[in-house]
C-alpha cells in the first residue's frame, strides 16, 4: 500500500514537472495542505494531489494558447475554497458528501506574472476570484468535482490573458 502511494505521488510530481517544463506557463500551489477547502472528503488528503495536478494542467492548457509567442506566465495559487461544503450534521452517511449550493461559492486566491520575450514584466497582480452566481450559469451535467473551480479559473484566464492587453 505504501509503495503504491509512493508511485502515485511520484507520478503526479513528474507530471507537474513535465507539464510546466515544456510549456510557457508555470503553475505552483503554495502550502496547499493549509488551503481553506481543497479535498474530496473531510478526511481525505490523497485527492488533494490529484486536484493539484488537474488544476495545474487546466491552467496550463487554457493559458498557453492566449500568450503571444515568446511570452511566459507564472501562476501561484495561494488558497482554494471549493464550491460546496461538508454538512456532517445532516447525519445518515452524509459526513463525506459535499453539498453544493449558492451559499458556498468557489473561491481561489492567486498571484500571477507575465513576462515578454525580453524578460520584461508586462502583467502581474494578486487576485481573489469569487463567483457568487456559479449556480446560475449554463452548465452541462458534469461529474468533475472541480467543475466550478475550473469555470472560475477559465473566466479569469479569459479576462486576464487577452493578447491585446499583454502586448
């Protein structure tokens, strides 16, 4: 069991390294063990490593096509509070069930920096992303546990990484 967990962690780490090494976008998660709410279950920490890899790949994929040639971006995630909450007081086996409703919107805190081909910083900042209307958007039926966080990041990337704003 320990060996398989080690292989999973190594695989995830190598996946993150190779994803950021070959792309113009680097994503880092700072102190993710202390994020507000970034797990599949109240007691699960193994999902967190998978979530880090999932969101890293998502940010890289969505951002790299929006950067002008030769530009590089660094995104540092400093906190995640996933949409929904665990409501153990419901009882009846609901201890580890995430209840998603408009009272619990997704929240992500991050900082970013974009540099041009000369190494000059062309954009940077800290953002506190929130989507209080996340339940009202047009959504497909999606079993992705990170669907609301990905939509929040996608909206931010679309606003922040317009090529006209970066050049």
